[in-house]
């Protein structure tokens, strides 16, 4: 999730920190997400985890001194019921003026149908489907 639409790729892949630096955002902006996904247990003082790291979750990485956001990501667990969570995150992003980028760093249309199609067409989903249909001889 980003507040800008022009991602930057660095040597180590995508670096979203410049965007959060251009539009300083306090971590409290994401407090409202707890009505969608309850705040979970984090392994770091600089990371708020909403949901479960093993399932549907939204992660907010922040600077502990300034409380300013450095990175935000979310995970949709397609092996479980995800429509409600996905629709709620989309609405949250729209209300907060954010965009969602896919793993190719392209802006995803803010609709459940678009995200569902992206999930169903993902290599991870295809691999999961192949493995779940595998029958040893």
C-alpha cells in the first residue's frame, strides 16, 4: 500500500521508504484497521501486526522514535475465507487515499473483483492448486 503511484526499484528490489518520507504519516493512521482485523502479536517494537502473520494480516513498519510509517504491506490468505477482509482493506485504502501495488509493482484497481482475479492468477495460487490436487500413485 502506498500513497503514491510511481514505485522505485533499488538494488535489493522495491524500496517504498522514499514515498513515506515524502508524505510523513503517523502509524496511528492505521489504528482504524483494528475494526477490520484485530491487532495481533508482533515480533518487533517497530512493527504493528493486524491479524495473524500466518493468515490474513496487515503490517505497519514504523520508526519507533518518530512513529512515522516506513512500510505497509498486507497478506491475503486465499486458503481461507478472505472476501470480507479484502473488501474492508480496499475500503480503508480508498478512504485514506492509498493505492495497492501487486508483486510486479503495478497499481491494482481498487475493487474486490480485481484483487480476486489477481489472487486466482498468481503463481502461488496455481502452485497451491496443483499441490492440493496431487494424488500420489
